C-alpha cells in the first residue's frame, strides 16, 4: 500500500527529469563560474603570502564571476529543495551528484578550455558511477 | 603542455577539501540530533543551535571547506578537483565500516572502488592544464582585468 501511494506521489518522468536537470545545470554553471573566477586570480595562497588575507577576500568578493557562481549555487540549492519536496532523496541525491560530475566536465572543457584527455574522461565516468553506487 | 606539479601544502589543501564536507555534515547531524525537536513556531531556537559545540564545529569545517575549495580552484583544474571532492564519500564509507562497524553492501564497496580508481586516474596527470592567458582568451574580455587586480604570482615568478 505504501509503495503504491509513494508511486502515486512521484511526479511524471518528464517532470522528474526537468527537476534533476535544473539542479545539474545550475550546479555546473555555479562551479564553472567559480572556477573561472579563481583561475583568473592565480594561486590564492601566494597572494595571501604577499598581500595578506584582506587582499584575497577583496579580490574574491569583487569578482563578478564569483558572485555569479554564488547566485547559481544558491539556485542549485533551492532547485534541490524543490525537487526533494516532490521526490525521494535516494533518487535525487545520487542522480544529481553523479550527473553534475559529467556536465561540469563537459562545461570545463568547453568554457574553461581545460584539457580533458582520455584519462580525465575515464575518471569522470568512473567517479560518476561510483557516486551513484555509493549513494544506494 | 602545461604541467603544474603540486606542492605538499597544495596536497594538504586537496585532502582537506575531500574530508571537510563529510566531517562537517556529520558534525551538524550529530549536533542537531542531540537537540530537542525544533518547531517552525520557534525558529529562533535555530540561532541558539549555532553556538552548540558540534554545530559550531560543523559550520567551521564547512567554512574551511569553501575557503580551501576556492584556493584549490585557483591553482588546479575543476576536472582535477571534482574527483578529489568525491573521495570524501569514500572516507565516510570506510569510517562507517571500520569505526562504527556498519554493514556496507557490495554495491557501496563497488562505489568505493570506482571512485578510488577514478581519483587515481586524475591524480596521475597534471593538476592545471589552463594557463591564465588561455583562459582569458577563452572567456573573452574581463578576466584579464580580474587578473591584473592582484597579478598572477605563478606567472610573475616565471618572468
């Protein structure tokens, strides 16, 4: 009986896909924007040594890409809350975590021009499947 | 080919990125379960919860995670750091099994093995494959200015 009522409560496939896609896209956008902001600054550890922690914080906070990253990460968080309101954590958690790995790898290659060679692709896919297995 | 080897300090930061999230989440969970149930009618009791030792420790760990994650992104690729972050899940599974003596299903052990192999694949290669110049070119205008605000120490040292 519980299984039947749970099944009835679950949204349709398209709706569920859209909810998970929203989390995945916003998380990846947030990660890539944040990575772009940090890469543009150079080694923060070195900057802290030369100019102090205040200079690091000032540089990070004043970066538009960093602020954009924060906005997308907040959107990802609220998308996750919304999805959790409609679906089980056991589905949303692993699906979003593992798919984000793959989309972020594609985004890092396209937008950050990272050299994603065969080794990194293999790693992304292995970790993606691993995260899915571990969360079950 | 850009080939940036990591220093011991940078490996320490990566290790902290891996373990801080699971440790922080566990501290928060431990702190919150010890508190009496908080109802929506009294939301301000949540503020008091922040000052309890376990929750304060959890928050400190998560702030530390964010700071070390940003630092790591400044000298390593996103595709290098992401698998390292996933390694934290492996630590949790190992702690749960060997310290808390929890049963781990074969599927979870498979997950542990796959993540470990994946991280080994990435760790074997270069940490950073995008020199700042390439990135600025890739993303268009704006980044160069960001970089000039404080200068890029790695590039400055090369000069």
